[in-house]
C-alpha cells in the first residue's frame, strides 16, 4: 500500500444545485504508483474533472462538497490537511496542466514572468528562476527561448502556449503531473505531435502522471492504466489492452474501441444464452459466398487504411465491420459475416460480462 | 513563426517604450503636456501669483476678457471684486487638484481594496462590505457632506475625506463585480494550482486585470469630484474664501452669468480641459499597458517616425 504515490479512497463529491444535490463522483477509489501513467477516461459529465479538481483543491465549497473519502499523497490525506500545507503540495508535489492554455496564462504578464512565478511563489530567487525558465523553454521546444520569455501569451500559437504551460509545470519538479484534457484544444496533427512529446518528456523525467481525457485514443496511447468513469462511478480499471479485450460491462464494451463494439440483443444473444453479445468490428470475417449472418452493405466509410461498413443483417441488426482499405464492398452488396466466437463478449441482463 | 521574425529587434527599456508610444498618440501627448502644465501651476501657482489673485480692485469689477492692453493676468477678465481671473485660476489649481486628486485617490484605493476583499472572501464578509456600501449610497452624499463638514469644520483635508467617502461605493461595486468575473477565469485557477496564496492571487493576478477599468473610472470621477466640491463651496461648507478653487470660482460667478459670463466660464473650461486630458491620457494608458493592445500604438509610432 505504501508504494502508491497517490491514492484516492472512496471519494464522493456532490454539488448543491437548483434541482437538488447532484452527486458528481460516487465512492471512487483508484491509486497511482510511482512512474505510472493513469488515464481517467469518461464522457462529459462523468465526473472526471471533478475528481481531478478534488486533488488540486479546486472545488468551490459551497456549492461543492466532498462528502466522504480520502486523497492520500504518499500516505498523507490531502483533504484534512491545513490550507497552507495544501498550497505547498499544489506548488511542489503535483502540477496541473489545463485544457486551454490561453485562458490559463494571465494576459498581462510575460510568459517568462509566469514561468518564474511557479518558483518565486515558493521562495526561489528570481535570477535562479529565470535561468531555470530559460532552460525549460528550450527543452519543451520553444524556438529562441531567450526572447520568448519576454513575450506575452497572446503572441504564441496554441501549441507553443501549451508548451509554455508544460514548462511552467515541469519547473517545480513535481512528483506527479495532472493533465486535464491538455490536448483537447489542439488540432489533430499538433495533438499527435504533442502526444509523442509528452510521452518522451515522461520518459525523460520518469514522471508519474494522471491524464484526464474524454478521448479514448489519447487514454489508450498514453496510459499504463485507465480508469473508465460513467456518471460519477468507476466502471472499470485496467490496462488499455485489458479494457479492450475484457470489458467488464456493457458501458466499457461500448466505450472503448473505435468504431465501437457491436452490441447485439435478441435472437442471436438468446441462442448463446445471454442477454447481450458484443463483437468488435475487427473481429468478424467477411465473405461474399457464405457465413453465419447474411446482410447488405449500407454505408461504406473509406478511411484509406481501413474501410468501415455498416451492414444490415437479418438476425443481428445493423453491424459495423472493419475491412481492408482497398475493399470492393459498396452500397447494396450482399455479404456474409462470421463472428470470431472466441473474441465475442457476452453480457447478462445486468450488463455485466459473463 | 512570428517569434523568430521579431526576435531580431531588442526590446527598448520600459520608459523609452512608453515615451515612444506617447509620441504615437498625438491627443494623449497634448493631454500629457496640458496636465504637466496644470501640475506645475499647482506647485508654483500660489507662491507666484498669490497676492495678485486676492488683491481687490473695485474699479475693475467684472472687467471683460480679451483686453490685451493690460498685463497678461487680466486677459481673461476680472471677477466681481476686480481680481484678475487668469491669476485666480492659476492660484486655484493647487487647492482644486489637491482636493480632487486626494479624494479620488483615497476613494479609489479604499474602494478597490474593499472591492477586492468583497469579491474574493467568504460570502459573509462580502455581505457586510456590500451593505456598508449600500448605506453610503442610499444616504444623499450632500447630506453626509453637510453633516460631517458642519461637525468637523471645513478644511481641505475634511473636504477631501467627505468627497472620498461618498465615492467609495463606485469603486467598490465596480471592483467587486470585476473580481467575481475574473476569479472564475482559468488563469486564477492555474495560479491556485501552482500554490499561490490568496493574497498573491488577488494582488498579482486579479488586480492588474481590473486596474484599467478603475483608471478610467477614476478619471471620470475626477470631474465629478471637482463639481461636487464646487457644490459644497456654493453651500458655504466647502472651501472658504479667501481660499479658492475652480469650483468655488464657478459658484461665485453664477450670479453674474447673465452679464459677465467669463466669471464662471474660465474656471469651467479649466475643469473641462483637465478632465478631458485625464480621460485622453487614461485611454492611452489603458492601451499602452495592455500587452494585447499595445501594438496599435507601437505600429503608429513606427509609421510616424
């Protein structure tokens, strides 16, 4: 137990709203070991940001309230800690990097001032902070860091701002990083690039990170372990491949994987004595001559590397399948699908995997 | 990659940069020069023209302006007791600026600090401060002034305090409203995450963002305070003759408005020009101090010279 860097135990957070008390996070527990990257994955409103805000003491109380639970950092509970100590934790042990870097940088100060502030707030002298800021700006890949220090946030591009935000986080040598939807605001190409850079930085710093995101690709690529959230509850915790191969319930099954898993109810499920069966688009064999399920091709989406087809079958409903990029399938074709029974997921009436 | 493109030019030091930006805005430049003159007058006026401004000359009562054969102090005419108006305006500058600047400064600082506290602290503290502001606002300001000045006697300091107190709610409410908005902004959260103390967040992160609004407000208030002071002087509880202020001069000239307009006109003009200059300068300052807007002035400056 003692080896967990960060451990969230039975955390519940609720908010008082006009329509009554809303439980944003319910009895949540997870832990993070040193050097590990944990992703907290969930859709909007699943409580993922609330749980990270609780760690950073960002929840406004009231209207928010942490009704129960502990957040242990190195075995010390953050929630019962006096505010001044908590500030030190925020400053030195955990660094948070936000979604929109422009709004997270104060528009009236230079970037250099703001990076330095991360150190000067906690008593480092200004000259030392300046040298450190200069070194880090270069490290995160800002061209000409010497001059960049005297620029204002609005003079940078989106990606550069995010790099600035990152150097501001790194400068304190925190024990853990908390990324809150950090890449969501960047365009696709930049996101990929930054993803790779963050991973590299991770390896260099041997960092421990929590990665809050709604993007499963991000979670799958960055994390050693993923916590899947839904409506304030943890649905499953596991490694990316575990979640992909052995989803514990219907929600995770439908959430992880793109395109999403085909969930089939009705006669095909009853044949196998379960309430629902799930088969991933990539786990079905396609044939034009014979197979288990007969169907006609509806829409074919060509992505280049793959083609996703929506197939209307007689007994299994509409299924999505993944075929080769150069497939000849087109609208109206009759095809036969054979699911790989070994890779089929079975769920009972409560939606749990069996 | 604008970073690389502009990196070649070294940034000049702060004051040089500000001066260049001032040159770029001609209106602001005029305003700054005018205000400099006013300031100079305020400092040297009373010792320079003090005697001349208070010496009565009943033969020259309400002498008309633009009589350029007389000495220059008479060019704006004379008041009801035959005292040269131009000299009086110059001498009055000191009191006027002292009362107005003092009142604006006191009310702005107090109001801002209270507003910051009200905006950032617990709802309870905020409530107390806001109700206090409501009390001040619901009381007719002139009534407070009359009572206080009656009790304490009228002096420049008391006048300053009274005017300041009545204007505090303006700054308080503005600041609080801005703080409530800005504290929800993400950079404040980022500062919290960084472990900054509340004091630091309020003074280093929120205040600089509110400040431009407050400067504009303060310059507008400058005119208001000058006129309020004249109203009090008119009631006889403000500055007492033989001390003079522009406001007092206006009210003294009021009974002669129909036959000697210049009695009130010149001090009125002085008030208008001063506030207008302040306004122009604050407008310039707002842009010059805003890193996002600054290029407007710098670009203009580059084009001009």
